[in-house]
C-alpha cells in the first residue's frame, strides 16, 4: 500500500495491537484513536515505517500528549493505518 502526502487514512491499530497490553497513563492511550480518520501530511526518510498523520479529531479532547509542531498530528506506523476510501 502506498502512503503519500494527502492520503486519507484511518487508524486501524496502534503499535500493532487493538488495545494496550499494559496499564499506561491516560495521556498515552493512543488506542483511543483507533477508527479515527486523518490525512498524511508528511513523511521523513529517517522514519521509514512511519508517516505524520493529522487527525480530524482534537487530541486534547482525548487528553493525549501531542508534541509535534502541527497540533493534532502524530507519527504513526504505516502498518497501523488503512486507506479511507469514503
């Protein structure tokens, strides 16, 4: 599957799983975003297996950490994404 800038995607899993395997801080529960849509806005050669996804949702509403320069964006593994074909 080819992921390029502007591609609409859905988070299908996070770190390869559908739910966290261990207890974690609420601000790190990115599994809450499974099923949420976004758009690929960047990729970097150093992060060969990840792309920068700008989510349609406000990550602050979920209490999640997001430190990227672009608000509501996270570096996500390509394997955790599916194409949004709607």
